[in-house]
């Protein structure tokens, strides 16, 4: 099965505010992950761990495409577990004073041999929580 995970939410915030939340590492740590080496530049490689201090999963990404206030595309990998990579694309569309955020995670089947923690179900639930709760609540407060 080669179907990407797609999660979409409308956020009651202007597009520039949503973009800043997605690309400013100081804002990101309020709703997403604390990514110290994140810079919104093509080719930038960034690393982070899940919150909570366990440092169980080393996440690594590389920015593949960046169009201000429109699109952020990067790889998503777990170098401690596999050399396989997936791709995450964040796309923004302005609708009046709201922003439609669409996240597409492609290549999830590349992680199928890594166990239940890397399942399609887990990623789908995680992205829904990140967009539909964390990001939405952060921007709409």
C-alpha cells in the first residue's frame, strides 16, 4: 500500500501567523518539537527527539522545498533505526482570515519493518493530534 497520509485542518489564524508557527524554531517548541538546529532554508538538516526527555526516537529531516507562506517539504527519518526516509509536506492556503493546513506524509511504508511504533495508524493519530490539537490550539488562543 503506497497511499500517503493526508491530514487537513482549517485554523482560525492568518496565513503569515501559521507560517511563522511552522518555521520559527522558537514558536515550534510551543506546539510541536524543540528543534534547535532548524533553519527554514533549502537543504538544512535538522534533528530532534520526542518531548518528555526519553530521547527514544532520534528524528532527522532535510528541507527539500520551501515557498514562504505556501509550502514546507522535508524528509522524515529515524537514522538510529533505518536508512529509509519518508517525506512530509505542509501546504497552506489562505481562506479569508483562516488558513487551510494540509499535511501529507508520503512513503510511510518505508517504516513497515520497524514495528508498531512506526505504523500508519500511529502516524495518522500523531499528525491529527499535532495539527488538530497542538497547532490549532496554539494559534487560536
